[in-house]
């Protein structure tokens, strides 16, 4: 899954060296320490889909389990479902080697194959730290820098990987409501229009 990140394209956007860090399933504990929120997001997505497809499941069961047994959200969902949630994972982080920059992160991607066999995009971000966007010109509320125009490439590669592993769906949670239309351009739809969550899905083409 590491090849989902278009590293050559990222490097081509800059005239300074770009450093790549990638972690896979064999370093899962390190990924969990580096980005616990993304893993909780993945577990929450799995649980919401599981509860929706299994009417007998109590949506509050995860909260009750943690109260009784402790642990985190991921461990609670695994205990209740009785299966590992994260089947495979890829963590990618790119930084630009320029001491004059206040922020040097240019790319971040965390993807995973999750229970039962779906492909989850837990976090994706591409930024050009040399091109800040003035607040009055921002199209998206949390976007402070211009992007690298690589989201489409990543989603296309992610879908190819999902199809290779016979996943039925790709899932993600939009970070903000104004990003729902952006992911909609790539075929993602909101899972439940009645829910407050911004969970989105796309059926994988085989």
C-alpha cells in the first residue's frame, strides 16, 4: 500500500529535498502512537457500519465496554466484533528539507484495510508550505496552504489497491462539512444523511 503515495510527483513540486517516512503493519504500535486519532476514526467507521448492518448491535456498546473494561476505542470494537479491525496499514509522511520554513510537512497519508474487508482512508493531506492562502481567499475553512493537486491521483491508486484486495467499499470521514462536495467529485457519498457524522463511502469498481 506504500505505493499509493505519489512520492515522485511530490518531489517534482519542489526544488528542495523532500524526505519520505513510511511505516507498515509490522510497525503498527508506532503508527498507533503517532496517530491515535486516525486509528480511532477507522475503528469508529467500522463500528458505525457494523451497527448499521446488524440491527441487534447496541450502538452504545463500545462506550459501555470501555467503562467496564478500560482500553481504547479500537480495542473495544475488536472485542465486541470478535475480529481484528486493522488488517493492513500504511503510514506515509513527507517533509521538505528547508530550515527557513516554519512548517515543513508537505504530505501525510494513512490508509488501512479494515474489517470486514474494506479500504479506509484515515488521513490524507497535501500542502505547499511556500504558498499560504490568505483567510479571505480560503475555499475550505481548515486549508491554510495551497495543495499539490494530487488528491485525485491518491484516490485512484487507493481504489486500485482496494480492487486488488477485493474490497467492496472505500470509506473516509470528511474533516469538515465543506469538504464533502470535494470528495463527492471523486464518487464518495455520505453514508447516512440522517447522521451528524461526515462518514463517506464509495463502492469499489472491480
